[in-house]
């Protein structure tokens, strides 16, 4: 166990790694809890893989339909369509072919952590790993403070354990935990990936998620909005990948 600020200090001091070091020789499968997590946590990685001729598979776990639950101008069905369109736009910016972007459409804020729905998602991802020859599965850090991020981590762990592929974690909301918050994680192991030459694309991909900036959907004061401190973190030239 350690404080969140100590954990983040370790992340910032991890050694640099190449794509091959991070993912192994094959393709990566990125499991994103919501439309936007793939660009926030892995946008530079996606762009780098595409530039290298080894585009990853991006599977978005939930439908994103709970970001603005009180909006009348964007009821749930319309919001889901919008967020998927934003994900496609972001993927195009990063150079990801559209046939490598998949939507699993589990309910936002209620991604499965066990049971029949959990097993269904696991089996689908196992099929994707086999079909595309993936050597790794990337999902959020286990201690990201969001139920869907935790669910994605559990799913990825199950897939990796059953197939023997590498499980890699990328922190998203872990970057914003209060400094004195105690997490049950031990010493950090993993790498930083230098995405400096892809950072502009990453930032442009993040801005494709117009619904998450608080200016497009204005009739739900309780709706989600990217916090400035989160956007500041992901304007870095390094992305962090951890071995759970």
C-alpha cells in the first residue's frame, strides 16, 4: 500500500520502453471502459502502432450513455450514437482503421464484473485476440476510481490469464486521486512510452469528444465534463504502461 502521490512519482520515473517492449511482437488489444479512455490513456500508443504498421484493436466496453443522464436534447439513444461517432472521429485522427474499432455496448456505469455478461465479454475478447494475433491486452489500472474502469481491468485479467497474453494497465483517473489517498498497489513496474511525435494527434483525438467538454450538451448541469487537471496530465509526451 502507498499514497497516491508516491505511486504517481514512481510512474513518472519508470524506464522508457519501445512498442515491442510494451506489447511484445504482435498487436495490442485495447479495452477502453468508455468512448474517450482509449484516446486519453493510449492515444499516442495507438498512433505509434498505426505508424509502425501494426494497428491495435480498440474495443470500447460501455456505451457512454450515462455521461449526461439529465439531458433532454440528448436522450440516451442519441447520446450513445453521438459518443460512438466521436470515437470514430478520434480513431481516424490517430490513424486507426475503422474495422479495428469495436463497440461492445455494455451499459455505462454498470459494466459487468461477474456472471453471464462478464463471461460473454471475456469470450468476445478471446475471439478477438485469436483472430488478430494479439500478444497483449491493455486496460485501465486496477485502482482507477471508477466502477467501469475496475470492471475493464477484471475482464482484461481474465482474458490474459486464460490465454497467456500480457496484461498491461494504463492509468486514467488514477492520475487525479488525492495525494494522500491510500491505494493497495505495490511498487510500480512497467514503462513510459515517448509519444512526443504523436502528441499533437493525441490531443486532437481527445478534442473529438466534444460532448465531454461541457459546451455541446448544455441542458444537464450534472453532466460529465473533462476536469482541467485530467487534460493537463494527458498533454504529456509520455504515456504510462504498467504490469499489474
